[in-house]
């Protein structure tokens, strides 16, 4: 396992990585950026709905960690007041041009630029599956620290129970890293994060399915599957087999 500081360097480099478009599995028949982007919209929309249903306060203060490309701003902007974002990549942060967000460069396990009890909401999109080998407790403790009492934690992550994952892992072993993914990022059991949240002090911990469509699914098929499987997202047991799961906890 890499030293943590080396891991952070690889995360910084990930923002400049590219898909190997010469590989046949990345040809137009199997992949496109348009298809990839579309298939993240549905689960992010479910996350946004979950936040809107949960939050009762007006103009809550929000931290997006990590900020990434800034794509998640549009899902939180309609309901939020003061918005901050943090990411390990200075290059990624500097590319974000939204004038309504306070941007910070830093490590989520040590967010010393923020005070205790500062935020009503901490949104953590697609982060923990990059750090499965390092554990979640240090990040969760820091997130818990910066949340106000009664504040809300939301995350969205890929589930290892998703039926296609075993096939995808076999293909990855055979082809190597053709997608530009970080070397050790991986889906994981939803119970791994939900249990870690409870151990870090979060209460009312919940897991909700966010979508059953993998990002390589053709758009016309994805629309059909999303419509058919929408009622399954909250069902006990079934929800854990979604491609993406939403995690909620309260301080």
C-alpha cells in the first residue's frame, strides 16, 4: 500500500489523466464522454432530491468535499446559502469559475481552514471509493468536526454488490487501466461506510439506492432502466445492489 502522501499525489495527478481512446473497449460502441456524463446525472439527481427532502433550514451553509470539477455545485446551489469547496488538486480548483463558491485547496482528513461546527451540510461525492485501503475514520472524524450540531452528512458511492462489478473487475485485470482511474480506487460494500459513520458519531444513518445504470450504458437503454428501476431504489436489501448508493448521517 502506498504511503498516504504518495496516495495524495496520485489523486492530484488523476485530475489530468485521460481515457485511452485507442483501446477498442473505449471506442464509440462501448464508451463516450456524453454517455458517461449522462449516466451520472440520474444518481446525482436522486442525491439532490434526498438533500431537499431532508433539509428544513433556509440557505444552509454547505461544504462540498471534494470539489472536483465543480459539477456538484449545480445540485446544491438552488437550496444553499454560503458554499465552500475543498479539493487536493489546486489545478482542479483553479479551473472552477463559479463565482458563488469559496474554493480551498487541501486534504479532507485535515481541513484546518474550517472552524468547528461551521457547516449545516457536508456533501462528499464519489470520494471514499478512492480511499478504501486507507480506511474512512480520519475523514469522517474531520467531517463530523466541521458540521454543526444537528448538521447533515451526505455522500454518494459505488456499491460492490452491483451485479456487473465482478465482470468489470475481470475485464480490468485483463485490459489494465484503460479508463484513467486512480490505481486503487474500487467499489465497496455499503455497510463499510455506514458502519464507519456510526462509529464516528453519526446518527440516523441511512443508505438509499441512487441508480442501477452503469456509466457505460447507452443513453436510450439507461433512460428505460432508470424508469423501470426507480421504485426499487428505497427497497430494503435491493437498494444495496444499485450501481450508486446515497449515504446519510446526522451529527
